C-alpha cells in the first residue's frame, strides 16, 4: 500500500520540475533606446502616456518599455498597468488589459574622481498579457501606461525616430500632441516555445501515463491478494 502513494509523490515532483517552459522572444514592432532624448514626460496618476504602433503579426503577447527613470534621482517604487486599444482613441473600451507590475529602481554607484555619483536606475519593464491578443496586421493600435500607485516616473522619447508605424501619445498644456516623428522607446511581440519545451511536455505526459498504469497494476495486485486464513 505504500508504493502507490510513493509513485504519486514522485509524479508530482516530475510535473513541478517541468513546469517552467522557456520561449524565444519574437519582436514585431520597436523603437530602440538610443540614449538621446527629445523630451521626458511625467508618468503619474493624472497623466497616462501612450504609444501607437502598426503590427505585422496577427497577435501580441508582451510589451516592453524602455527609458523609464526617476524624476529627481531618488529611489522609486511604482505600480503600472498597460491598456491596449484599437486605434489611438483611449476613450473607447480597451481590447486587452495587462496585469499590474510593481516597478522598482536599483541603485548604481559610478566613480567620478574623488567622488561617487549615485544614480537610481529603472530597468526596462515587460508586461505579459494572460494570453495572446489577436490583432489585424497593418491596422494601427495603441497602448497606454496607467500609473496605479506609487512614485512618479519619467518616460523619455528619443530625440529623433524614424518609426513610421505610430507615434507618442500624450497631452501637453496646449492639447493632444500630434507629431509623427516622435515615439517612445518600446518593443512588442510574441513568445514562441522552444522545441525543448514540447519535448518536456511530451515527456511529462509519457511519465504520467507509465506511472498511472503502474499504479493501477499495483492497486489491482493489492485488491486481488488472497485473504490470509
């Protein structure tokens, strides 16, 4: 009676060890981080910032944002969320909503002669949608970053952008900005499971089948054991 239970524990351990699946990142649209900025815009609770893009793929699974930073070079902790829209009008219903992500800065110390410069850096942030979101290739979409709680951030736009598939979306003191030559630094695309992931999944299914069959056989032997006189 001990053996079937042992098999169950072993099976659970195998499945748990195979759970993390690795995948390859396929980037569709992007504006690369260049280090040269045209403008840094505040990302806070009363000011959502966005970017439009024109996908060539039929789905989207992740969005990565670059060039976020602390507004006054102090440590930051901020909760952010992304909303995805068809077109550039955010007054319509979003077609997808990302999970909230807590963004934290890290401290970097740089020697400068007799002094040490301390900088609070915000690394690129990636949002994964719960499942791939279907898109129509060649149609313009947009996403907005919503500041849910925490410290204010900067989102900086490259000095010049040759990206023709979209533009930065924000509101200035003079109204909505319509500048096709300005885009925030971002990338978006999908995740493709590696071949090894499919092998692992198939292996897990095979192990389950073998162990389940063996457990049934052992259970039958136990049930069929002659009653001692």
